[in-house]
C-alpha cells in the first residue's frame, strides 16, 4: 500500500514538472512610440492593447522616443493604459519629453536607457512657441502631479517639468524647465532604474525567457496620423480648393474634379478614422456642397450660396483637432489656393491652354455680329399697310413684309406709312397722311 502511494506521488510530481516545462513562456508586448503623440498613434495603441489582452500578455512595455504631442491624445492614452488588465511599463529610449514624460509617468513604472532624457513638459499652442493660458497650464500641471503621485514619484519634480517658476533645490532653479538625464532621474528615484537593453529590462521585471512580441503600426495608422498634421492638412485643403476652382473653369467633370474629391476625402477621412472628428463635419460638408449645387442653377448669389459656403467652412473647422487650428488651416488654405488659382489662370491663359475649354472671343456688333436680324436700315422707309394696324399688323416695304406697330392710332388696310424708329425687332410706323 505504501509503495503504491509513493509511486502515485512520484507520478504526480513528474506530471507537474513536465507540464511546467512544457508550458508556453509568458508574452511581453512591446509597443513603440516614435515621433509625436498624435491621434494616429492612439489608434495604433488601442489596437495593440486589444491584441495583447486577447493573447494574455504578461505585461506591456511602451518604448518611448518622442518630443511630445497632443495633450488630449496623451490623456486618452492614459485611460487605455489604466484599463489594461496587466502591468504596463515605459522604457525611455532615448527621449520622453512633454506628453512623452506624461505617458512614462502614466505607466505602472518606467525605466530609462543610458543617455536618455525626460521632462520639458510645458504645454504650448499648436504650431507656435506661445505658452497656453494659466487655466490650461494649471490643469496640465495637476495631471503631471497626479500621475507622478500614482507611480510613487515626487510630484514636485513632475510640476517643475511644467512650470519654469518652480525651483527644486539642488536640481533646477527658477526660470528653467526641468529635464532629467537617466542618471539624474535614477539618483532622484524619479525613474525605476537605468537599463541598457530590452533583455536586461526583462530580467529586472523577472520576465527573462518571455516571448517578446513587437507590434508595428499599419500603413493606414501611419498615414492617418500623417494626414492630420496641420501642415499636411492645410496642403490637402489648398489642393482640394485649387482643383475645385480648376474644375469650375473647365467644361464637364474631369480629372480636376476627381482630384478635388480625393483631397477632401483624405482630409476628412484622416480626421474621422483617427477619432479627431465624427460624422457631423462630414454631413455639414456634403450639405454645403448640395447647397452650392442648388445655387448653381439659380440666377444670382443668394441664401443657398451663402449657406453652402458657411456649411463647408464650418465642416473644415470642426474636423480639426481644435477650433484654433481649424480656423488657421481654413484661412491659409483659402489664401494659398486663391493665389495659386490666379497664377495658374494667368499662366494657362498666356499659353492658350484655356482656349480649349473657355470661349474668350466676343461676337460684337463692331465686328459685324448680331444676336438677331438688324432692322435699323428700315428707318425712314415708306410702305403700305397690308392688314389693319390695331396697333400691330403687317406692312409691305420694298416688296417685303414686316411685323410692325403703329404709334398708337388705328391704321386701316391700304394706307401709306413711314417707319419712324426701330427698337430691336420692334418696328414703329405712322401714316403719311391724317386718317
């Protein structure tokens, strides 16, 4: 009996040993951030976290090399990281500045490669060097303090990265933004350590031997992030408006119209699929185009034309990351497309290319052209009424019959008349003798 129990225990221990040995190694997903923190990368991050969760990842490592980016995007990224079921660590290699520093602190911990830097998180207006107002600055400082406290780091150091006014003794003086090197961050216990390679980081996390899965953004995720950059979006709008003007100048619907649709599609599509805008701007744009088409079939420029332009302009502004950015892009694109359209018109006119599409010659009276038969030569000529004139009727002049009117009085048939004036096709006659 004892022998059987011993054999059973040996069998169970062997089964546990072999099952452990044959078990799949844990998976560690590495999600890179190279470049700006922008909505296109947020789409990539969301997809990466979903894939990692479905495959039971042991942890996520954000590999950061970023100069910063959109604050709103960084806040949304933090929410995604907070909702992830497994630990998330950041690995700064080599820079995590501005919104990148926020993401490093938003993780469960962060490590730095030798020579890396973190900090300089003062928010600035998009596309400029001007700092934001106090309200936004205070809100962002509180965000940086909150994530630092949540990670067990000194919130004063995080605040000094946002405000120049904050001084930290022995670290940074007033009037300077705080940026820390890897060694400084480790010495101040602001980072969780300095590790040269990803393999050593896995050892520190006690995940040596784990299967490392590196995720890369898709072509569309890269393209969409590129399309919503203010510079690129402004160029797209300028080209779309320029091609639209060229299409209006030429007969029919051709390549210019297709290129205009393509540019508008890339502008609205990039902003929509990255989550910057929703369906409302797209609807406003299509509604504005419909109003402009209605205006094209109505004489004059009225409410439909104005409404169409306002709707299109509103759709462009609402699609942008902010109203300020949208207005700037709209004004600049109008200016660029207007100047380019004028120069293109002058160039094509000089080359004579536009003559294939637009009729510039005028058929004037001085050149011998007339839109109707010229009857002015009848003035002063005499004839006979063929029918009574009441006051309209027919007279015969030099063997030809003409529709005429009298000056107002009734003229019987067979009375001699004289043409006194001609107004277009209206020939006025009077009797040669009193009736």
